[in-house]
C-alpha cells in the first residue's frame, strides 16, 4: 500500500500563504522583519508593572476553583505573581526546561502565516505592550497581560504544549485550502475560550476567559450560554463573537482528547467539504451536539455588550 504523502512536513521556514489566500491586511511596522519579532522586550515603567500587578490580583480573586488545574499549576511553575511584567528571557528559560517552548515579543496582532510558523516551532508570540488604565477592563488587541498571564501558563502542560504546536503545523494545510477561518474557529473555541471537564466540575483553560474579569463566572455558571462537548468538525463550522462574551462554549474531556481529535482528523477531507464561510450560528444547538447546558441566550437577546444587559 502506498504511503500517504504529506505535503507539509518541514516547518522550519516561514511559509508563503500565496496570492489567493484570504488574510487580514495587517501592515507590518517598519522596525520589525518578516518574522514580526521585536528586537527586544519593552522596558516597562513602574506604572506598567503596577497595572500588571493589579490585573494579576484581580484575576486571582476570580480564578481559584474556576481555572483548570494545569493553568493554576503553570502560574506557580513560572512564578508569574512575583511582581511586575514578567521578563520573557527568564520565562523562556523556565518554559524551555519544562516543555521546550519560548515566549517572543511582537508589536501587535501578527499575520496568520507568521503566527503558525512561530507556533509550529514552539515559540509563543506575545504582545509587547501593556494596556493603560483607560483600557484596564477590556482591550481588543492582545497585550502582554492577555498573552502572558492567559496563555503562557498553559504551555507548561506537556500535552497542551504539543497541541499548540500541532495547531501551528495545521496552518499550512488550512492555507493550502484557503480555509483559515475554519482553523481560526478551532483556536477560538479551544485556546481562547475552551472549558475542560475535571473531577470537580467544569473548569476554564481558554486564555480569553482567564485574562478578563467578566467571563469566568458567565462561562461556567451563567444560564445564558450553551455548553457543548467539543467535536472538532462542528467547532470549525461555527461562527464566533470577537468583541463580546461567547453565546456558546465547547468543553473537552482532557487535553489528550483535544490533541488526538486534532492530529487524527483528516483536515484534507474536512476542507474539501467545507464552504468558505461558517455553517452554524454562534448560538446554535444542533441535533448532533452532546449538550451539557442549553443556554437561555438572555444576555445576547437583551443586546449584549454596551446594552447594559447583565451577564447572567
Ligand atoms: Fe489570545
């Protein structure tokens, strides 16, 4: 039997997404190269360090008993509460010893193909800047608090660390099929907004929830959102909200399960059958779903962010 030829097996060089692949038109700042890496991490002011410390303290009021075990252990392993914005060099040394990852500074959101390339090589690009007091509660662009507090502790978990690399490598195929949106939905519903079932109940592993003040309680305990067991194909066909709480959260059994669902899925077949947009609305509940909680959607039906609706 002929072996299946994997066109993508070398992830060492920055990929070229090609002319026809639809990506966000991000303009590269003049001081960074094609890898989008900052030459060095910013020198943070005393006020920047204070903002980090206050954000850290606020999250620690909310997260114990809600964040997953791997995240809480990761915070400890990396000593992220030692005070001030963490130094990426020191973080990378510690992470390198644990799972072979490093943290590298970038100026802003970076293009998909550059992001995939860094992940595929176990480098996590983290926003260099920190939010100001004016944007203390919510910023759309990921800053160093979101990226380092939210994402980096999870990279101390060996299986999750492998999942992140596998995700980056999956980017090559998504580019070849021009289906970046579908792969983006997988990232969104796992790495950013994922829940996991632990022995004591549901817990959070998604950085978008872990790094903000409002969503932890809503995601786990709210009546509004759906909570559905994750199936990779289903998630990759599902639209998502980028500037408000999610109408639906997807739950995994374990990081092993997430890893296997992703690396064992034949994305060629999936992409061939997939249209260019999303099939399912973000609040949809389907007959095929393994549903844990059918949400009332009260929060979104009352108007969501900006309407004054309570996140219930
Ligand atoms: Fe993020």
